[in-house]
């Protein structure tokens, strides 16, 4: 009898403490995301943030790439924020093309991927098999400044929701940066830590709404001439990401 009383005296305070501390969490339906061996608490008012972090783990691998693929997290945020409308990829790659392909299929959005290297087009040709949402276009470039990109008339092909600029020759990007201000809602521009090298300055000045993502060593800009709301939304999503997502340690190694 005495031992039962002792157990009851021990357990009841624990239950009271549990109720006081954890009940608000349960009642408000706070959500927890596991990041490696740690946990990230998302408040009930941030349901969209919870879905956003689930998307990160669904579409991306860790550690996040600081170089050629540093644009992936930004592209993901932009497509999550926009949700609909056609996408144009200027310059294909092993990171951006598979990511955009999968997102376009899941969101049921038209994606046109263009590249000046026919080998790249041939390599990714399987994207178009039994799929009408993803189209590939080869831009045969013969001039040093890539004037053929302009004559391809991709800019008038659709009312582009998102345009990703990362194509060759690099000297062509400054012109398309200016061009697509008028022909897209959102432009994602890679390698912006090298703005002087690529002569981005004049093109960037066209956009009143802009955000530069610098948590990875190779910078990516999100730009719009028309939509400040989307730029702010993308900035909010990217700012919500814990610093451990950007370490060179895989999430499985985080203790």
C-alpha cells in the first residue's frame, strides 16, 4: 500500500507538469519536423511553412550544393510560392532540370527547357517521353554574344510565370535579364556574386523588386518588375530555413 502511494505521489506531479508544458503544444497542433537528429518546431499559424519544409525534404538532397546547384533551394521556393503558370529554363543542368521537371509534373505546369548544347538536349530527352508538360528546345548558337537566344522568340512563346536564367554564353545573360523583365512574372538569376563579370548591373536596375539569396556561396537572385508580394513570400520561405541546412555535414551526421 505504501509503495502504491509513493508511486502515485511521484507520478501525479509529473502528469501535472506534462499537462502544463505540453498541452498548449497539443491543443494548438504545433508541428515538428525532424532535421537530422534534431527537431524544428513549426507554430500552428505557419501551416504553409510546414508544407514548405516537407517540400525541401521531398525534392532536395543534403548537404545543399554551394556551387553549380546552389539555385535549387531558390527555384523550389519560387515554384512553391507561385504554384501555377508556365516555366522557362534558359540553360539546362544536372540540378535545375530534374528538379524543375519533377515540380512541373507535380504542379501540372508547362516547362520549356532550352540549351545551346545539343548534347544536353539529347541527354535529357527522356523527360519528354509520354509527357506533354515538358518540352526541350535546342538554340543553335554561332555568335559570340549568343544573339540566337533572342531570335528564338522564346520570350513571346508564353506568358511566363517563372524564368530561370543560367545559360551560355555567359555574356548573353545580361540582355535576357533585361528582356524577361517584360515577359515574365518572376526571374531567377544564378551566379549573382559575379555581377560585374556577367555585367548584370544594368539588367538588375530594371527590377524594382528583388531579393538576393546569399546563404550558399554561389548567389541566386529572385527578381520581378511586377510582383512584390511573391518576392516577399520567397524571402520569407528562404529565411525560415535553419542554418544547419547549409552546412557541409550531411543531416544524418548532425547530433
